[in-house]
């Protein structure tokens, strides 16, 4: 039973480019959460999605950031026109139901040059 | 806004010693979780506590949830170098987890 998959594991972008982070939830999980972690800090909630719906995006910056979880395929976190401050580890978690245990992926480490 | 304060942020002790990590908030949480995170990896769930006053044991690790469900502690007995890592507490808020800033634990042989 495969866990949460994220790719790429490492992503390097220059300022102004776009970053696309992918998350495949565990089999049977239809709830996906994205978190961001700065070095030596805890994780900060960004967005919560169910299939084809954004449920809570209160932690996501209003500009440049977007997320989707289509009917088919992985969840995507998209960052347009990246800036140095976007450099962080981005984690995805999935859950089988609302308020269920969240299982985390290995993360994508984004570095903006 | 719900916040969780973890203390200490950094802790370095000798193998065989005992330690306690604290997680405090002014907010009530329906449940609280403890995770351990290794460098370059995602958090791995250790335990979930749900009931006020609940105590759970995982080998040498003891987790306690405060009576008012606002705070929690993690106690490690006879720490070993393999316990080294980042420990995170997380409270279940409205449809998301609220994380503390973490405790970086180093156990020296």
C-alpha cells in the first residue's frame, strides 16, 4: 500500500519562473492538504482540497499561488513568478475522510535562485 | 487564531537521560498529534490523543493530553541516539492541523 507520493523531491527555479508541485494521495484518500515548512520551523497550513473542490484556502497567499485536485490525477500546487521567499519545503498530506488522520508525503524542497 | 507553543525549541542531552517536551495553547483542540520528522522527510505520526487527561505509551515514549485539551507533553525515558530528530505537536483545528514550531532533539552517545 503505497504512501503519499510527491514529486519532484527537489525543484530549483529562477525568480519569475513557475513551480508545479505534484501530490498523489494514498489509495482511497479523497482529502488532500498542503503545508509549507521553513527551516527549523513547524508546518503552516496552506490549503485543503477534496476531489475537484477547494474547501479551505485560508493559509494560501492570495497572489501567485493556486491549488487543484482534479477528478483524475494528482493534486497540483502551482506557484507563479516565484520569488526567493517561496523557498521552502512543501508537504502534502492525505486523509480518507474529513477530520481523519493525515498521512504526509516526503515533501518537495523548492529553491528559488 | 489557534497557536501552539512548543518548548524547548532545542534540547541536547546525554544517552540514558530522561526528557520532557511541552506543547501549550490557549485554545482547545479536539485532538492533538505528535509527529517525528527526519531530515529530508515528511512528518511521521507517533500518536493521537483525543480525550482530556489521556495518557498513551509507545515503548519509552509517554504522551499526555491535558485535562482541558489545551496542552500536551511528550516524555522520553532513557533516551537513545536513535531518538534524535525533530518532534512536532499538531492540534486539530477547523479542517486543518495547527503545528507547533518543533523541538529539535539531539541525544549524544
